[in-house]
């Protein structure tokens, strides 16, 4: 799949450093591969839950699929019913992001989702992947994030160059 897609969950790239341990903890991985196609698809939808905090899948899943290494152009199966354990673990990842990013101060998990994860962006897909995130005033806090997000990659994904101007 090539082209440009406007997405509403561009801030999901901030979670990339946490995803390997997250999926390993849930038992989704065998070494560094998803155990099967069903679990692989669950991971895509679970990332959307991480962004929204609810079960309703209303957004585009292209960034989720890219971060999970889902084959480009291959349809993602219909959304599964996520378990309470899966949702609790996803909430813990968002909490870990908040806790490690001390510049957020007293910001709640839901504030983090709304301020940084539910962000409009332009995802360019082709030989290389680029994500341009729409700037907002609170992005000044990105200067104090304790991990790299300008180049994002998971063990399953291609490299994503991220342009997020603060």
C-alpha cells in the first residue's frame, strides 16, 4: 500500500518503546513473532484501545497495523471482543508512558490520550514511512520526553520517520 492517509491516532508512536514488553506480557509473542494471525490482529485493535480507552473502533487502523508489522494491503479481520485483562494491561502501558514522562506532572491517563495520543497526522506509506503529526500548544512537553520518537520502530515494523514539531 502506498500513498498518504490522514489518521486520528498519530500519537500512538509514543507507545512504541513499550510495545514489545506489553505484547510479551500478554503472551502474544513467541520469541519476537506474534503467535498466530488472530493474536496479531488482536494486537492491532488493542493499540486502538490504548489510544481511545474504549471498545469502539472508530478510527483508521493503518498506523496500528504498521506498528504491529501487519502485511500492507492485507485486510484486518473484524474487531474482537477485548478481555478485561487486555484492556487493563493497555491502560497500564498508557500509565507507564505518563509516569516515565515526568514533565506531564499531574496529567491523567485520559488527559494524555486526548492531548497526545488522539492526534491528527499524515501517514505517508511507500518505500519509506513518514508520519507528520499536527502541532498543538502542549507539544512543548515533547522536549522533555525521555525516549526517542523521531524515528520509531518495533521489532515487527518498518522504520517510521516522525515529524512532530513542538
